[in-house]
C-alpha cells in the first residue's frame, strides 16, 4: 500500500512540478547570477516550496475553506501571476531594470526575492502542485506512516528539481548570449501560454460549478 502511494504521489508531483521543464525557466529567472548564487536560489526556493506544500498536505482544505477560497480561484490567481512573469521574460523588463542601476551586483535580497517569488510560488508550489498535495492527502488514511510516505515523495521530487537547477550555469555557458536571449523569450511565450491555460481551467471549472 505504501509503495503504491509513494509511486502514485511521486509520479503525480513529478508531472505537476516538472523538474526538467523548470530548468530553462530557472535559467531565465536567474540571469546574471553566478553558480553559487543560483545554488542559493535553488535551495531557498525548494525549501520554501517544501514548507508550503507540507502546510497544504496537513491543512490545505482547512486554509482554503476558512478563507473562502476555492482551488479554481487559486488557479486563476496563479495564472495571472505567471502571465506577469512571462511578460517580463518576453520583453526583458528585468534586464532593463538592472541596466538602469549603477551597480548590477546580485544582492542577498535579490536572491531571496527570486527564490520566494516567482520560483517557490507560483512556479514550484503553484496551483497544480498545491491541488495535487491536497487531493493526495485526502485519499490517504490518516497516520504517521502514510503522511511520511507523501512527504518523502515531495522531498524526492524537490531534490530532483534542485539537481536539475545545478546544471543551469554550464547550460547557459553552452548556449551563449544569443542562445540565452532566444531561450528566455521562448520560455516567456510558453509560460504565458501556461498561465492562460491556468486561467481557462479555473474559469471553466467555476462555470461548470
């Protein structure tokens, strides 16, 4: 039973979080950072996401019900947030802001901010993964062992995500500046499409409800 739960939870979260697909987005978001700074962003983002997903495992339904928020509304809000990030990626607004400052060095605040938003939420701990952990926690029998298996699956997927992020710097060097610009804009377009899909799914669910 626990093996089946572990496989089901791991597969669901792996597909939802998509560590492989997150790598190019991570590269675009951490543009200008060195390997150590990217490593810091990766670990911070994963830890914040782990905290949020763990919180929703144990109290997700209670939190949403208490605030009067549905998963569909959460999905729509996440879609709008992702669209804002996609817009910045496509038109390189982040780079423009950096060029307007006299010192473009990456600060600890920059690292903390990117790790929390948009990396941890809504990209890692977003509408899809939060919905998944709430549904998975609702299907298991209450108990330390079952919750331990579910949390272990979350940690395993996030660990794979961090490993993927570790490859960001060598991949960016391989792409070069032109490749980075092309990839950033392409990922921005794909992220925009994903954000619109979140909104469509949320609106459709509300409409059906």
